[in-house]
């Protein structure tokens, strides 16, 4: 019998992703708008429209706008060599940060970015002058939404929560599920349906063997 999948925790809120985590693997594939700060030899054929007679070794010009997966943008980013610069996704720009500071609960985070907190934390890798504002916005958004998420998870016993959960980012969904599990476990305990401590099969088998030896 194959063993059940053991979920590996995300490391996205820290300095680096955990590449044993499926959540982080999916997050690292999300696209990030960037701009080249230097010509990139032999990459023009991959990123530019190839017209008739296009040269296969054509360079990608300086100033080209691209969308690269997060893992590739992080690998190419270098403050000293200035290969590329990152344009902040709209949801992390000042206009949206103002919306979050006014009332973070009105935003459908899953629609705007299913891994809002993890992806935003990884943006701090790029040394943007807006990093302080981004980190503060991420923290305040989480604080502003956390109480409602946990209150809802504790007051939605046997109720349909699909509409609420649909608006949460992946980390918030995990928190909501944890809250509901705690509520369900407590309800089971109140009803006397909690799991009882029993001896393991190993101990029971040992006792049986010992009893048989004594009889012999």
C-alpha cells in the first residue's frame, strides 16, 4: 500500500522557497513583469516576434519588457551586473496598498493572486525602493483579515463556507481549514466522540505472546 502524501510546509514567507513544497513550486511558476537593463545575446529569437528572415542569434535589446517566472527572475537578478529590473505587479503597487489599508476584507485575494503573501514576500528579494511599503502592507493586510477568517471558521459549523473560502489566498485557506478542524474536534469532544487512547497492536501482541509462554 502506498503511503499518503505528507504535506511539506511552504518556505515562501522566508528568504527562500522550499522546493520540496508543492505550494512553493506552483508559486515559483507565477509570472513577474521585468525589463532588461542590458542586451541579452542570442535570446531575441525566443522572446521577440520572429518575422521573415529573423536572425536566430539576434540579441534581446536593452529595455525589453518580459514576463518571466519568479524562479527565473530571481536567478537573473543581480544588483551589481544589472541584468534586469522588476516592475511590481499592480496588486503590490501603492494604489492597491491604499485599498488594503482602507479595508483589506473587501478584496478577493484569490482572484488577485492566489499566493498573495508568499509571492509578495519573495518580491522583497529584488531590493525595490518600495520594499518597506510592500512588507508593511503584507503584514497589515494579514492582521486586518486574520480575525474575520478565524471568527468565520469558528462560527460556521456544518455550514456552506464556499463563498467565503473562494475569496481567500492559499495561506488564508489553510488557516481557515485549521480553525474549522479545531472547531470540529471540540464539537466531537463535547459529544463524547473524541478518540480514546488504546493500547497499540504491538503492545497487545506482546501481551498475548507473554501469556502464551506462561501457559506453556
